[in-house]
C-alpha cells in the first residue's frame, strides 16, 4: 500500500512538473535563470539608469526577458506586444515581447515597453488607462496604460512619462517630482 501511495504521489508530482514546465511550450523556447535577450539589454540598461536617477533600484535578478513568438489570444481584438508572466512556483518572472512589433518600434517606445513590463513584474503595477492634458494636448496619462502612447505623444513628453512612472507609480522621493497629474476619464 505504501509503495502504491508513494508511486502515485511520484507519478502525480511528475505529471504536475511536466505540465508546469511545458506550459510555456507555446512560447517556443525554454527559459533559464535570469537571461535578457541581447537585443533588449540596452533598453533594460536605460530603464535601470533612469530608475536610479529617481533613487529607485529595481531587483531584476529573477526576471528573464526574450523577444519571441507567443500565443497572444485575446477576447478584445487587441494585440499583446509584451507580457510579464510571473512564475510563483519557480520564484521568477518572464517577460516576452512579440518580435513583429518590437522590430518596428522606435528607441523611445522600446524603452517604455521594457519599463512597462518591468513595472508589472518588479513593482506589481497594474494598467492605468487614463488621459491627461499636457501642453494643451490630451495624452495617455501613463506608460502603464494598456495601450502604449503613440510616437506623437511619446517623443515630446518623455520626461513627463518618466516622472509619472517613477513619482506616481513607483512612489519615488526625488527632486524630479512632482509633475502635472490632471487626469481625464478615457472614453
């Protein structure tokens, strides 16, 4: 009886691990411990540098980032261009970025996408889908918006977006803060 129970437990644990470890098979790659795709590393470095200027030092030692094809099925017809996937079992997180969108993004938008996903993984930030008025123009209020700001919104307002992310979302106590925060509801 003990042998059967032990064997059943062994088979159950083995099946659980097999299912868990292969559940990312639709991502078409196997993650290892803390890896950053060389194509993404400069943008991670820039995000970390910016965070440090606000006195924030995110721990990304348990995050792996890859530009890969992944299953982006959604019910709302939106395209997921990046995603933070927490793995509580392995005590790490994975960021995947869809290559087709990564390739056409500007440098600024790449940094913002990396910052957006790292903010999900490291600071557990959620989407913030508001609008604000800045320099007489309505813009997305945050890079934590579920839709990244357009190039027209992003380029002239990079400092605003860094301030908003680190001062408002990460709660930095920095000389870079405060900043405008008049929010309008998004339609």
